[in-house]
């Protein structure tokens, strides 16, 4: 049992995957000697060499295009996009090649490509460094979209993503990189990659969240105890596909749901969750499904981000509203 941060959990997971399979290669901007801007890949190039941990040019489209070629030749490339806002030059390759190659070849070609993207706000960064673009990828058929919310999940989920024969966009909550938890590497993962996790049992309402909002929702649930409310917290872990059975079971139990994410309100992942829950759990709901999200604006300057991001007070306000019905 060791105490590990989320960032180190991903590092250890990458290391384990590379030790288990010589076809796993890691590539991205400044990931080698520097170890990445967040030091998530620190030490990997030293131990595995420059042929397997590749410092690429500043060319996101080239990184993903090269990964497509590697996957066609039997490799399992893991690409790092340095920041969320930098992924868009690669969007063409991701949408038109990575997502469609398996379908285009009638299942003959696999695309075991993992695209790691640090995402979300809360670090006081400049423009293009605090985006939450997960809905843009979840909308694309052929891609799997996942995000870890704690160090243990970070360690196991990155390995499960690399082992998958499907392309996986792996979102990493950058402001949680330094969160710590106990990890026992000898204990196998408790859940498969695309299954949600009930982080906190409750009976009065369900908080559905993922990535950076998991900690915020747990804190809100703990604070709600003072008001006599017992909230259930579900970490979705996978955005595409959603683990609908776990979501439905929780909402049918509590009768109320609040979806929380940093991404904007309109057309965000919470919209799809609210629609699915309303369709499936209609006769169990005591209130409409509510959402607590970022606002429908571009991400603001860092000095204003605390006003933009959902926090404990905004989550509890959502709980007050859903309990008011």
C-alpha cells in the first residue's frame, strides 16, 4: 500500500502498461526529457528509451496521424495533448480517422489509440488551458470517452484504456493531479473501464458527476449532512458510453438527481444524462433532473474562474432546488 497522487497514478499506470506490452509507445510534446508540463510522464523516457517515449514536434495533427499509422502496424500508441485547448488541430484526425477506421474496414482494422488530455479549470491558467471539451468527443460514434476522478482510478483506468482495442479519449482533471490516495497495486481493479462508481451511498438525492467535480460533490454531500440530507454521489467515470444501469438504479432509489460538470450547460453531457434519466426513471422521479455546470460563455480569465466553476455552494443550491419539489 502506497500513497500516490493522481498524476503519479497515471505515470505508474503508463509504466505498468509499457512493461507488460512492448508495443505500447508514448508520444507527445515535451513528454520525454521534461516529463510533460505536469511531469506525468517523468522518468519514462529514461527507463524505456527514446524509441518508446517520443518527444514530438508541436503538431497535434501530426501526433494523432502518426498514432493512426502506428496502430495500423500493431502498436498501441498513447498520445498526450499538452492542454485541452490544444487538441483542436488534431480534431480532424481524431474524428475522421481514429473514430471511423474500425467501422470503415468492417471490423478488420483495430484502432487501439489512447489520447490523453488534461482538462478543466481551477489552475489559474491563461486562455486555451482550461477547457472542458468532452461533449465534442462523446458526440462522435467510434470513440470511447473516459475520465478519472481519483488516483486509484487513474492508475487502473489508464491501463484498461491502453488494453482496449477501441480508441479512448482519456480526460485527466488537471487540478486534481496532486490529490492523494492509498493504492495497493496487488489488488485488481474493482470495476471495468466503462462502469460508474457509487462513491457515497445516500437516500435523498443523487449527485451525478465526473472528473474534477467528484471531490466537489463529495464535499457537498458531507456538508449537506448538517441540513439532515443524505446525498448519494455517483462518479460516472465514463462519458461515452454512459453506464446507464448504475445511473438509473441510483436515481430510482433516491427519486431526485442533480448533474454536475464544469462543461457548459447547453448541449453538455448533463443534457443527455437528464434526457435518459427522464425517459427511464419518469415514474420514480420526485423532481425534474437539474444541472449545475459552467456557464454558456467561453472560459473566463483566470481571476474570474472561481465565479465560473461549480463549487460547493452552487452544488448545494442545486440540491436545495431539487429538494424543493
